[in-house]
C-alpha cells in the first residue's frame, strides 16, 4: 500500500533541489534510513482526431503510468475514470493503438528520488521533472502494517507533520470514496496522476500574459 502522495512547495529563496535536500535532511535527523531509489512516470495519450468524429465530442485523455515499486505492472488511468492495471507489455499495445490514442510526448512527466524507511513508515521524496527541468517536489508516505487507509490516517498525519510541518496534506480525495475498503496500488497512482496534473497546470502561462 501507499497512502499519501502530496506536493511540497519549494522553500522561499531555494531551488527544487535545495528543498529536497532540506526535507531529506529532516528525515535523516529523525533517524530514517535510505532504502534505494524510486521512479514514477506518466505519459499522456489523447484520442486521435480521426476517431472523434464530427459530433463535436471532446477527446479523452489517458495516462499510462509506471511505478518502480510494481516493476511488472503498467497502469492506465482515465481522468475521473477507471484505473486499469495491466502487465508491462501494455506499452507495446499502446504503440499498436496509435490510430486511436496519440502520445503527447512533450507532456511526459516523472518523479524520481530516494526511498527512506523509518520504523513502520516508508517515505519517498521525489523531484518532479518535465523534459530537462525540475518542476516540483512529491512526497509519498506509507504506513506499511496497515491496509485500511482510514484506520491509520491520524498516525500518518502526525508523522508527516514531524518533517513536513505546515505543508502536511489533508486527507486524499481517493479516501473519500473508499471508507473502510482495502487500499490498492491503483489508489497511489491516482494520487500521482492528480499531483502531476496540478504541477502541469502550474507551469502553463496564460496566453494573454505573453507580450
């Protein structure tokens, strides 16, 4: 399971990299130990123009995602829609479906960083990049012994406050629909998709503002 995926703002007067270092230093001071690295990536596909037809339908976006924690899986998510968990060959299938779904290559976004273990918590602090530039910071926190998210949310909040301070996130929207059901990897991917979309939108400069 993974429970909370949140964006952390860049500290005032600091770069993305310096803010990541501040966060990881706080974790290390708490006693967290490095446990390798992680990567979550996301490619955007949009419905090919030829399949939309002339009824004025809007194209749908689909996000194809990978997570190094689940190396044999590939996740396909629709906005506000289902999350399909497939095996890693799904990428080859997407190439064959290019008449229906086209890859918006410029939109590829990923979060990469270090995994930390602290008691029963697993923390992943990642630098979110689009193309060559760092665009933001993600923090994923997981309380390993618990599979029902709502049972451990207060404990999770308390731990996140110890190193995220007033940037501790509220309860994720995916929890609202789950209540007491068991958390699944798809819930983590939905949270990453929401975070990546938020970071993408922050980068878009309003056209009217360009002189």
